[in-house]
């Protein structure tokens, strides 16, 4: 039911990997002090993949904190490995 509606309004879809999502989670915590769940961080990971002209205004929907703290700590503990693969 949702797909036909989205097809009329969505111009582009962007696939992101689990590692890209986890990197976005870490960067959000480090740079914006935002504790994000994977779904919210996926927006940031997708935007990061796009090439925008300078001063382009971007709006993304970001959800937060609907993640078990242990899962978030697991991501943080892999920080060095995740951030050194860019």
C-alpha cells in the first residue's frame, strides 16, 4: 500500500551499509552530542554519500535514542575500526 504512494513522491533512494550507519552514529555523538538509533543515523549516512553544491540547504529526518544502550556501546567499542575505513 505504501510503495505506490512513495513512488509518486520519492525522487531517489540511497542504500547505505551497516558500517556507514554505525559511522554516522559515532560522528553524531562526537560532533553534535546526539545519541542516535540506526534508523536516524541512516539519514546522515545517506546524505554523506551525495554530492551537493556549496551552501545547499539539506533537510533530513533524524530519529534518536530508540536503541538499547548495550547495542550503542557495541558500536562505540568498534569506533576505531569503523572510522579508519573511510
